[in-house]
């Protein structure tokens, strides 16, 4: 994984700033590549007892490449990689033992099958702010009926740091498309907080 050490330093700062302690918890999340490898690796670094990471081949990377990215990042964090279980099937995750499940891409949707299997004491962590939740991502009726808590991320909180990368991401995408920004006039159409960082970039 490129820049594993730099990403690991950023993750460690976030863990410390948020006092994130997952000691003794079993986490279910996705196994994905590049920046999306951070979730499983961060859970390990925050002390999770086990991290079950479901992945599959995608247009972005093979499962093998994604697993290598997660492991490289976990090693850069000094995390206990033996606590990581990469699986190719959602059914391979021991859902009755899970304390925390993310609604990460590969795991979605969190449907009746999953929500009926996890303990009612389990928590669902949205990987975005609560207002971004889309219909179909999570079976909210079952979550409510079972008393399963769902929480979102406050991306504006200084400890989160989400918006410090938004502008760079926009510029990176322009470069990836091989567009020139030289004297270009660029229209930014936005009705949310992403506009500011993009304009500053």
C-alpha cells in the first residue's frame, strides 16, 4: 500500500484525539483497498479483540489486493494482525459475537439477515454523517424493533479531520482525468459543507 506510514500516522492521531478504545470488542467491517483499508486497520489499532473484514473482488481491486492493503496498514500501525479475519462471505462472520458493525460499502445493505443475527447490544457505525443515510442501506425498522443503536460521524469535528482532505481529493480527481486546471474556469455546484474545501483547493 502506498503511503502506509503516513496514513498510519494520521489514523493514530485520530484514535488518540477521539480516545477511541475498542478493547474487547468484535468488529465487523469491510476489507477494501487504498483509503478504504483504513477502517479495518484502525479498528485493530484501537484494540479490537477481533476484526472480521468482508471483501470481494471489485473494479477497484481484487480481494487479495485489498487484504494486502489492510494488512500493510495494520502493520504500519503496529496492530496485532492475527486478530484480523478476512472473509469472502458475509455468512462467514460470527454475527452473534459482533459488538460493532460498520455500514461500509461491501457490507451494505445491513439487512434483516444481519440485523436479526447481531446482538441487540451491538452498535452500527455509519461511515458518514447521519443525514447522508440512504434508503436501503440499513433496515431501520428491524434496527429500531431490536433496539440496535446507530450513530453517524460528525465530519466537522476537529478530531475527525474529514474536510482537510476534500480539496486535495477534488484536485487529485481532476489530475487523474488528465484535465488541466491552468487557466480553466471551474464551476463548483454544491449545497453542502464540501464546497468550501473544494473552492480553497
